[in-house]
C-alpha cells in the first residue's frame, strides 16, 4: 500500500518546470506534517531536472545532477574547479571550496566543455552546461539544461540534454527531453524526448553532430505544434456552441437560462 509520504513525494517529482515552490505550498496546505520528510524527494527532483545553482566564486550557474555528486554528498563543477553543498529544499549552493578534477579524460573533458558551451550559447538564449567523468571514468557525461519561465503568460518550459561520450570509440549517445507546462484557463503539459547517436573523429565534430541532432528535433517539434494547432487541437472542441454564437464568458454569471443563451423569452 502506498504511504502518505510516498504520495506527497510523487507530487514533488511531478512538479512542472519552475513550479516546485508552488507544489510545496500546496503540500504545506494539504499535508503540513509531511513537509519535513521531503528532503530525499527534493534531492531526487533537483538531480533529475538538472536544477541550476549559483556557486560563490563562479560567474555562471552550475548543474546539480547524479553525474557530478561526490561520495560525501557534495557536488562539483569542472569549469570553476569547485565543490559545493546543496540545500535541496531552497535550491541553493553552500560552502564552496576548491576541487581538482581527477580523471584520465581531464583534457577531453575541458575540450568538450569549451566546445559544447560555445555551441549552447549559439543555440539557446540561456543555458547551463556540465561535463563530468562517469563513475568508471571510461566515458564522459555531457549535460545541458535550458529553462524558460514566463508565469505572467502562464507557461514554463525546460530543455534537458544528456549525452555519454566514449573517448575510445569517438561516439556519443544520449537523450533530449522537453517539458512544457501551459496553464492559462486550463492545464496542458507536454513531455517528450528524442534519442541521439553520433560519432566523429574530433571533439568539435561531436559537438557539431549534437547541435545538428538537436536542431532537427526542434524542427520536428515546430512541425508537430503546427499540425496540432491546425488539426487535432481544433477537433477537441466546437469552434462555436450549438447556438452558433460565441459565449461571452465574462457575463456567464448574469445569463438567464432560455433567454440569453437560447435567445427566447424567460418565464416569469
């Protein structure tokens, strides 16, 4: 049987991009006694969603993920050569200190970081990149997250890229995930993904192949949205009610059944 704590934790995991704080407020209102037990759920959410934090001494945001967590629970950033703690509930970095990258692929990691960061700057209005050695040190994890929050327009979105690069075979494989939530006068959420595989003899070539695959995915999404807008979405509901007249929803509370909607005279 699912416990109350597990149910509440599932709410955290399902939080749309940029809306974790809203979900927490809902939990505080519905199950205040469970808030203290949510630290593991916050940690999992932050690592899976590639939450970004600002580390003291670094001008850029850095990613929180399972790929850059250390044995003591701290996280590290290869660009700034620092490690840091994370307060997962507030999504803030603490206690930054120097951290030297220890990997046989250190040179490749720095080259990938430079090339992938440049490509991300070209293709995304704002994004955060992380490049890390995997636990076995046999491959390199390349991560990217780009967030766009527009609560004043009732939508938020997140793009996440995860790639594993094999230095020996010069090949890369991974997944791009897109999560968008639109909630004006309704609640619509799109979550989709695309697998990517590529190879090249150089780091620059690998990054070009990744950029090409991501551009293609973006174009596919654009075409899909156009098709939905012109077809499927329009078929979900009538363009006009059966009266063939548009309903003035702001006046709906003042309508009298039979007179205003049906056009007839109401009975006194």
